[in-house]
């Protein structure tokens, strides 16, 4: 609390001007919304990202005071039979209690106590101590909890939140009694997933207690795997999908593909590069949903392109978030694959969310041998593997464990001569990054063939009951674009911890 004071009621509505408002988010020109709790005679004022009510200003001498002026019917109705107001100013919200008294002596007594209130900032102040006032149960919720529940709603009557609370007016409610009600209005672990693919990142979040309420994927074949293992998914192109139909969730996750990493020129920024259009669509979606947390997963080059210009453009577009970024390897979290990915985490929780720390030292990394243990033809997707042509088989036979395309004699070596081509895995090391096993020719440690779909799944730490569906080519492409489960779970737990701590910090109840 920054300040608590008594205010006179006005017949024109609610009019607040106070120099202490300069120390809050309610700056002149910013927008706000308000919630009317008619049952408990309170008005809660919150900042708003949308246009509507605007904080005005009043110039006094050499300073400017922010002014909040509300003249609506619901405010006038609440103030009609009141005697005075109790205004409590916080950094991100304002609570106005509306009180009646039997005569003016109560109001005078309260005014004398204002000095005491200022000295007791941070302590619970019981309005029941005021003589001859009609006591009310006062439930004060943080700005975030209220905002999370009400959205654009302007009256608690419509929400029936207080139906959870004890039916009493003069008895003080105990915090323990309100625990269940408060848990209902904390930031929930609900997720909107974009570029969902086969659902590996979604699966990792769900394993950590999150609820995916909406998923979007362009490829109908790949969506078959998502639908079989997770549930409903919207099949649509995000470029043409009406973003106003995106549901609200406090968390947005997704890995938007991007390929435009060549240096930008003086005419074109990275986000304007057609190859990066999907990153731009992800940013538009975040702006539409306005989550508390977003996660953008991508290749490491997104953080270094143009000597950091690309990520700088993303940060500028989402400047209202505190952003953490970095590259991590899935092997550090227990996945039997050394897959390096960039994660960009945006937070509106009042503090940035750090990337999860590595769990395993290198000498304890999971290996391909660990991952393939117990595999046989009866395991789902183990028989889903491309059969090599005769020339391809001849090339494969020349590649030793840990080797690649350059082990193949030049006379039969393919034109594509990148070191990641024809890469043969090694039994006692983590796998290299799994890309499309057919296009890159990722080879089994000892058998002369590429990896099966189930072998790829094992290297992503997917359980065998997670079954891939659709055409073989679609399954191979889908697994290549996935996020290893243990890495995704470590990330999800980090976000869950940040939200839990935020909910605990902001679960304020005063009486």
C-alpha cells in the first residue's frame, strides 16, 4: 500500500486526485477499467490495455496530479446512500470502500486516524475499529487476480465470485476459509499453443500440470498425431486465421519456423523478411491474446542474426514484457539427444522468468543405447521407416559410427555433402540433433538404415504410448520439428514455479 485516506463522496460520481497516484501505474493518459462489487460496497480500479476510461490530469502550481473521474450509473447507485469513502492506493490497483455511518462523529473519528494509518502501511487495518460505522467484510484482491477473473466485466454480480465466501457481514473471514475461493481466481495454468505440430511441447507442458485449451496447426496430416495423443486441434494457417477468434489464456507457447537469417539491409528488417513471416504472426497473436507469459522456441540463430538485430526487433515489438532469452541443450535435462534450441520467454509477472538450469553433468548424459533399450518390432512406430534404394544402401554401408557423408567414396558420394548428411549415431553418446531422418539420412548406430519413427521418439524421451499417425513423410517431418520432452518439461516447471510464486505474492486478503 502506498497510501490510505478518507475521501468525501461526490454527487457526480467518483473523483480521485492525489499526488501519490504519480507513484502508481495510473499516469495521465493511461487507460483503466473498474470493477463494482455491489454486495461488499467496493470499487476496484485496474489498469487496462484497451481504450476506454482514461486517466486525466490537473495542473497545480508546478506539478501535475493524475485524476481518475468515473461518472457511471453503477458508481452513482453505489454512492447514493454513502457517507464517506475509504481510498487505498497501491502500485497497480486502487480499492475504494464505500461506508455509511450513523452520524458525522464516525467520519470525524476516521479522519483523526489517518495519521495512524500512514504509520501502519503494510499492516492490516481493521475498519471495524472505527466507532459507529456499519462494518462490512472487506475482501481485497490483487490487481492481477481481479484482472484474471473479470477481463472486460464491470460487475462482480455477474461473476458470482462472492458466492464462494461465507454469508456474513460483521464476522471477520479467516484467510484459511478463503483458500479455495482464492485459488479459483489465481492465474490458471492454461495454455494457447501455436504452431503445435505433433504436440511435443504441449505434451511436456501437460505433463507438468498445464491445460492446453487451444492448439493451432497448419498441416492436417501432422495434426492427426496431435489429435490422437492430446485432443482437439484447429487445422488452419495462422497467416489467414482470424486472430480475434484466439481464446484468452495466460500462457502462449509455440515454435514458429523462420529461415531469414541473412543480414538485413537498410530497406528491410528481419521481421519484414518473408522467410520470417511466421515469427511476425506469432508476435501478432501474442499481442491479440495478451498473456502473462509467452514462450517462443526456435533455432539458436534467431538470437545472433544480424549481430543480435533480429532478437532486438522481437523485443521492441513485445516491449511490455520482461524478456529472457538463451540457448539450451536437451541433453542437459536428461534427453538422449544433444539438441540445441533457443527459448525466448516473455513475462508480465513483475519479474523475468529465467531459463531452467542444467540438471545433468556430461558424464551422466543419457545415450542412444539407453534410449533404444527394449525396442522391437512390436513397439508402435518401430516399423515406420523408409526403405533405402540400392545405391543409398551402398553409401550407408561405408559410414562408420560417428561418421558422415565424407566416409562415402567420392565415386558414389551424393551431391549434398554437408557434415550432417548420412550421420551415423554412436551407441554410448547422446544423439545428434534429430532432423528429418529421411532427408538428412540419419543412420542407426549399427544397422544399415535410417532411424525409425519410434527410435526418433525415444531420442525425444516420448513414451511408447505416444503414437504417431498419418503418412510416413508427415511423421518424419513432425518429429524433426519437435521439442524433447525432458527439456520441455524443465521449461514448463520453471514457468509453473514463477506463476505459483506470483499467485502467492499477490493473494492478498485484508479484513
